[in-house]
């Protein structure tokens, strides 16, 4: 699905990875959440964003593919080898960008497990990436220490800091990178990655039934 973004700075692919398998909450992408499948919330946010030039879903799930096509997204059929729990999301991005014919300078990865993320979060992260010509990862403030926490430096860069006060954590909602460096480094979490700060109330990453229920409750109040 091409959009009318038409901006300078290079073409941005908005890519949603939605494989069929889920160990902790089977079928969660298509599980009904506040009136639509959980995946539908990410599709809606991506369509409402104005900083994405092309929208696509990479999946091995026929139901996911049908929903994505109905919403106007281009669908990339993901090979089984790239759809198990051990598969790298960067490998899926590599495959999808090639299958889509190339021509993209940037990729914005939007995981369907972040249903509370808004279009403004997507646009904000992409705008930061384009303005600074840098990889961007979305983060949120958290209250207690974890191996995944880190601190935002004075220059805006994200640094792991598991023992620090005023911690933030990667929330998985938005990842943005130039495509070529990402495919070279095979990670968004580079030393020079910038942090896009999101409020904690929009930073849920759904892995369990309890998290699913909490997100559904929030969405019903919107």
C-alpha cells in the first residue's frame, strides 16, 4: 500500500511482522481486542501515520494476510524458515524488502504486540530518524531496574544502564533505521541509536493474557 507521504529524506517502508506462532499467547495477533483483532490496532495506527511511504505486512498466517489485504496493505508471504520463534526479525525485514522490489531507504518496524501505540508515535520516531539521519528505538520510563533498562544521555542516545536511577526501557513499539545499515549490522540496537520517548501508558508489549486484557481495558476507555 503506497501512501501520499511524498516527503524528502528517502522512502520509508512501514513494515508489520505478524507471524502465526506465539508460545505464550497462541493466536494473539488475530485475537479480538476491543472490537477488532489485536493486529488491527497496529494496522490502523500505521494507516493514520503520515510519515510512511509504503505499508506492508510480512506473515505466514492466512488470516493475518486476509485482514491486511482487506485494510489495503501489501502482504509478503514469509517463508516457514523465517517464521519460527528463533527467526531474526531482521531476516524477515531483509526478505520482505527484497520481495517488495526494493526502492526503500528506511524501514519503520511496527510490532502488532504494541496495540496502544498511536500514529503520532510512529510519525514522531520517523521524524526524529530522518532529522538526525539515525536509527531510532522507542523507549518508555519504567520504575524498577531490569537488565533491559537504560538511560538517555544528554545527546539523546540510548545507553544500557541496569543499575541507574531514572531508567527507561525499550518498549518494542517503533523501530526505525536506514535499511542498508540495518541489513549490515543485523540490529536496531546500535551504539548510536537515538531514543524516541513514549509515555508508559502507551508502551504495553503484549505477551500474556493479563497484558492482553489490560490493553483491551485501556482501548475500551479511549
